[in-house]
């Protein structure tokens, strides 16, 4: 395990960069940062990994383990299990060692377990620390929703407003909605990306149902299919705060209160559109000019700090918008069909009578079951069209119809109108 220090604008920060297997989102994040012409050193610093790991993934050779010994390889292969034991045993590695020996007959040196569990111990310390946690420029954006009664068209209206704040510069973006749902979350995040002119490395949120399905205290986090798809498309790392611990996302919590007390207090609007126009103007004027009394004494306003942070944000060009994606659950019928927007789509017969999760956008349907990807359907080309029935109910083939003679194809009683004119007189037309 190697340690190194680097000097940044926020002071001296000590980073521990173990060699580890990265997630799909982290691998894509490395690729996107490299395409944005970031150096290997800058990528390693932002993602808190070693430069050698960045080089291996850029060359297409992912590291195979966290150490060379068989014990460390076994720990890496069973990382989620060891992590769960570590949090269950309240960070006592001696107890973790005992549980591993009793449950799997795996004998591992205590020092190796302590070395392997260092990242987990740092997570506990970050949660327990009540001092404000500062992030590097472009590293993190915190997101949340607030509620407020606002006068719109002379009537009190209960609105839900989305708030995003950049961790380093403290620049605020806020937007009002009539409801708080997954579509509002996604539109708010993408609107914040457009407002800031770039994409950060990670998103810090709370445990709302639109984003998180399960969060065991000091344990595993399960994201909704829609939010996981959103993070993959934008190559951002999702971070979920500890339940019942608002201090872990205190910057955005304070900004939600600031929007209520400063931006919305005593204001009246003609429409929701006028309200959002005012919120954007307020963010660029009053909120950007406020003085901050924290770790940077030379540059005290968000506007001045954002000039530094904007250079570290990844460009938004080339990323498709996901705000129009909706998440739904369907039960497959006995024929293996599901119906979406009035059309039927064929799935494997093994999924009959089972529930599947769908991510639906304008052109495609992504099908998964219990977190496992099944198939992606084209909304226009994959519509189920049953073939015409070629056999009778008794199983016999239908006989072809006989040919019709030409003389029977015409009606002999039909005459030209001139015939009736000659007989009856006058003009027939």
C-alpha cells in the first residue's frame, strides 16, 4: 500500500490510493476524463486512485487484485462480504478474522485484514466527523429537494424546488416543480449541468425513493434502475448520504434553507415559469455575490471560486439527456408479452407470469429483472405483429379458392348511360 501527498488549492491532502477493481461507472469516468484531455495525474487525484491504475485501465488492462498474495486475492474476490462483516462487527478486524475462519475456514493474517479494510474505516470516520468535509474543484455536486408555499397568480401554491450546489465553489442552482418525482430529479440534475456548464465527478444525494431503493445503515446501498442508468449515461459516481445524518450533505441542506429565506421570502409570481426565471436570476446575482467564511480567505464569493472550479468540470457535449426516461414495472403475460404505450413486445417465454423492470425513453425499452439486464427493445422495430393464421382450428390446411372465369367477373345487367338516354329521352349523366 503506497501513500503520497499532493499540494492543491485547498491545502495539503493525504490520499491513500490502493490498487483495486473499479466499478463500471468509475471506468467510464476515467475514459471521459482522458477524452477531456486531463492528465493521468489529475485523473488519479480526482478519483483517489493510483496513477498506475489509471494507466492500466486506459491501456485496456484492468488490475486483477489488490495484492499479490493468495489471501489478498481472496479478500478482493469477496470484497462485499468482508465489507459487510466489517460494518456489522463495528470495525473490529479481529472479530472479522474470527468470523471468516468460522464461516469459510479461510485463515488470513490479521494485519492483511486491517490493511484491506482501511478504505472501510475511512468511511466510518467520515460519517462520524462533524467538521465540514471539503472537496477539490469539480469533485462533487450535492443535490436535494425542498418545499415551500408560494403565491402564484394570487393563489398559494405548494411547490417543490430542486437545489444543487457545487462542493468547492458553493455555487447554487435551483428550479421549481409542481411535484417531486424521478423525472423532476433527472431534469433538475441535467438543468444544473447546463447551468454550471459542465459535469462533476460525483453526485451526493439523500435516500429519497426516486433514487434509492434500500440503504442499510453502515451497509449496502441499492439504487433505482432509473438512477443507475442516469449515472451510467453521464458517467458520474453516485454517493448516498448516511440515513438520519444530515451533516453528511450539510452544504445543500444549508442552501435549501437559504433559498427559502432569501429567494422565496415575500415574493409573488404570475406563473411557475416566472418563478424559475427569478430563481436563475437570483442564483447569478444575490447567491453568487454572498461572502463565505470558511477555508479560503482570499476568494470569498462563489462567483470567484467558480472561475477556478469551471476549468475542472467535464464538458456536457456528447452526453444524451435522460430526463425523458421513465421507470415502470410490468408483469409478463402467459404468451411472454408486455404492453408499453399501446404496443405489445415479445420477451422470452421463461419470463411468463413474472415481473420485469422497464426503462422507457422515446426510442427504446431496456428490460431487466431483479437488477439483471435482459434485453433492449426498439420501440418502433420490435413491436409484436402476430403472423396470419395458416391452419384451421382442426389442424387442416385451408384449400385455395377456385379460379373465376372472366365472363363471371362482369355484371351483365350493367349498361352504359347512353342506352337509357336513347330509350327514355333526355340527357343522362
